[in-house]
């Protein structure tokens, strides 16, 4: 997006490599926490730049380019990589030096990219990554011999071990920024015969360094024999996903209670300390009650991302895509859509961005349109609040929690409705007979703690930034809207009824009365448009302000358990499965599709579904 | 080490099948990669080549989906890819005679 703040003086080094070669682990090891994540201008491909401090005290800029199978792009990711290497992106400088990262256990595939890069003529070094795994597998690669055969320097690296990049750093330390103007590189797209010729060369080199043995069945193959087994595989997948959702509820309970107690304690302490004033109202009722009720869901979001990152790092995610490909295919989606859709369980925005790996534009559009129906983590606070208030905490057979089961069911409803919408979308318009899958199933790895922690920290940072900025600002605005104008003298009802928010809520309540929402919920839905979880904070603020005196510091859960009927609660759950609540998602869709048409269609269909689902839920639940 | 052309020739007198028809677990060698249906995406052949489905490489189907026997997981060289059957049918292979698993 914007120019990196790192001084432009040091040489710029690009990390290039096939997907799944351990490039990001290497990048994390080289740059540690000195990373800056943004987007490339005009596209939503993630741009990761970091700084390496070399032993001699120099600063070297390192750019982690998106993984690519070749320099002839088929996806926007690969396009970025090719354009930067060829010096075709106006706003990006062509790298001074290229580190081609290869998976030492899969050189047969990886070396073709090395040969292509060599043709570019940029100064480069080949990193034989995962060299420890290769050694353990009995693949002994003589780096100096390989270097002689390739005609470029080769160093062995271990991206998951501290000190595993020492020899690479030594090389990077010696690079100088070249002087003089750069020449644009001539690039000719290779024909099939050229690629075939490269592969002959790869085989020759592998033969020369004694690494051309293709093993029989590897450990990964043996794991796959179980995990991809047609009957056992889906059962394992279901068990894994179910375990994740149970953990999100069970493990998070203690830290959530602690955060809640901390916020309540702080509120009580401040309440006793400060004299009654506007400032006290803003701080205790507005900021603390609002932000605290969102912050309390941080443990659940951490646990969810913890599992997603582990599944990703271990190599299980593409297997899940493989297993679900037929089901996805039955509604006209590619198995590739699974990874964007799974990311959407955390947040639809990275999910929608991840659809760029889908080559077919129609597939991609359909995936974008259904991504917001996946239960994102911002819905979790709302679900969690209503479930804990209305669903009894009871153990069913086998120690399963009823609350966890209801949560699981909400996720399933989201998935099923997404499939139904995809089916309708894909039936309109000409059907494409051939949908590509072509998904790599990388060898299994133990997840690496460092990468897990860096990934987790980046998610926590995004969440806390949201809490600290958008959510905090909305809470203050909402508090103001809910506090002014002040009730007239002699008024009997709670103060908020006389405020702007009270009037707005009363107006919306007319629209939402048929689906059982009271005016407090109707008010909370307004700031919820900015971010779904804000609705919980808004309810916190609304109820804090409408409660009289003593109740102010009380938890929201018992309050709503008292004042809502069960049909209202269920109706709100149904609303949240479908409603187009998050404006940032719609903005992302606009940017990804480059048109207002699709975000508008998305908002309309989701609003329609939400209203219909809530109406039906409310009416049926009211019968009992 | 075998020269590429000899590998190629060793398949010349044996029957070729589409990779989609190869039984699971059978080792086979790629003979050629090319479109079998004009409606298939034109970049498919190039991408299959770029992923390593190239004449002379060893392939083996290591997993299959539950319904329609699709998709298939194919080990090629030292990597594994999930393919749909129409993608696999673009790859002509000849089964290796000696080693089957």
C-alpha cells in the first residue's frame, strides 16, 4: 500500500520459491518481529517486508514474494512475483538480489524455478531449505557440487531452527547495492518443450549430486493412506473440526472470566474513585462497558486462530480441501474454495482476499459471495453472549457440552446456507464444465512454534487494533448518542429512551418488531454495521445506560437473560447467521470485484435471508 | 542414469492409459501431457507441466475421493497434488511393469 518505513538505503533482497517450500518460516527467522505486512498497490496480494540486521551491523531489506510455481503467472499472486522480479511494477523497485528458497526434499519440482530465475540474470543464491529433513530422509545433497552444477551459490538452511540461516546471513551480509541503472529483463514464456527440457536438466543435476532417487512410500504417504481414506478421512475431518469448536468454548472460559472480572473490577474502582460527571459516564459506561465486552472474546479468537494456524502449518488444510472437493463440487465450487472459506471462519476479509488463488473467475466470484456466510470470529461474541444467557450449561452423553453443540450447529447452518447460495449462484449463467483443482498436498510437518507465535501475534494485533480504534470510537459515539439529549426533568423511564439512540432504536424497532427484536437490540444493530462484535459492546452500553443505579457494573449475560424471551434470543441468533453486518467486508468485496454491483447484491441477499430466517425462527419458537 | 529419451522409448511398445484410469497404488511413467478435450482450459497443459507432470516422471495415485472416485491424489516425483479426473486424463502414462504396490 504505502512505502515501507524502512530506510531505502540497504540492498533489497527478494525471497522467491514454490509454494510450501518453507519460505515464510525462513523469512520469519531472518527478520524476526521486524516485519511490516501491507498490500501491493492495486491488488490484494499481501506484501511482507522485513529488516535483517546483519552481524556487521548492516540493515538489509527483505521482501517475501508470494509463492510461485513459475514466472509465467496464472494467479494474481504469481503475477506479483513475476512482475517484481521482471521490474514491471512501477511502484516497486526491482530486487537487488534473489534468494531462491527450495525444499531440499522436493528438488525435483523446485529446481525448475531455479533454472527460470537464473535466466533472469539477477544475482542470486539458492537456499536448500529443510536440509535437516532431507538429511533425516537419507537425501544427502552436496551443496558445493550442486552450486557447481547450477552455476550459482547454494547454502543449506533450516527455516525452523534458530541459527539455521547463519550461512545465508553471511552471504546477505556481503551484498552491496549495485550502482547504475537497471535494465528491464527480457522474458519469453517457455513452451511445453522448454519446460520438458528444463526437467531433463534437473534430472541431470540431481543425478550428478546423487539426489535423484525417488523414494517409495514416505511417512506422508502412509499418513495420507489413513487421512485421505474415503470413509475414515471425512470422519477424521469432522472430529478435528468438532474438537476445534469445543475447545473454543471450553478452553476459553477461564481467561474470559478473568478478563471480565478485571474489567468489572476496574469499572467499580473507577466508579468509586471519580466524582459523578460526564467524564465518569463516558469512561465507565461508554469505554469500559463497551470495549470490555468485546475484549472478553480475545481468548476465543486466539484459540480459533491457534488451531487454524496449526492445521495450516502441518499440511492438513489442503487435505481437508481434498476431502471436501466432491461436496464443494456438487454445488459448483472447487475444493480450492475450502481454504478461503475456512479462513472466513476467522474473518471474511482475509477469506475473500484468499480467493485470489482460485483461477476460474466465476468460481472465485461465487466463493466471494458466500464467504460472509461462514461464521466469522466477530459473530462469536454475539453467539457466545446469547448462548451463555439462554442455553443451559449441561453435559450430554459423552461429556459433550450442550452450549458447544449449539455453537457447532450455528456453524453448520452457516455452511449449509452458503452451499445453498453457491448452488443457486452457479446454476445461473453458463455452467463451466471444467473446474480446476490442481492443489498441492505438501509433506506433513510438525508445526513450528516460532511461526505459530508470529502468526498468532499478527492476528491478536489486528484484533486489538480494531478494539482500540474502530470499536473504541464507535463506543464513544454510541455513548454520546445514547446520553444526549438528557431526559427532561421529572422523566420516569431510563435515560436512554429520551436520547437520539433511543429514538433511532424506536424507529428501527418498528421494522424489527415482526422478528421479535426490542428497541435495545435495534439500537445495537446500528453500530454493529461497522463490526459485528461491536453489537455486544453496544448492548453493554445500552443496558448499562438504561439500567438504574446499581445494575450499571453488572454483567450483560444475566441482564439479557431476564429481559429477552427465548424466541427473541433465537431470532437474533438466526439474524446473525445471515445478516450483512460488517461494512469492511462489503468494502473488501467492492475492492476485489472492482464494482459496486457485487457488494450491493451481497448486502441485499444477506439482508433478505436474515430477515426471513429470523421471522421464521421467531414465529416457530413463539408457538412453544 | 537413464537418459530421458530412453525412458521415453521404454514406454513406446507398451499400452498408454490416461492417468485417470490408472489403478490406485500402481507406479507409472508419464508419456505425454496434452489436452484431450478442446473445452478444457488452455493453460491447463502448461500448469500441469509446471507442477512436474512431465514425460519420464514417475507417478502413482495415492488417494481417491469417496464419490465419483474424484478427486485423486497423485504423487509425482517427490511431490503430491490433488487433481480432478479431467485434469488427470490429460496425462498419458504407461504402468511400470516391475514395481507395483
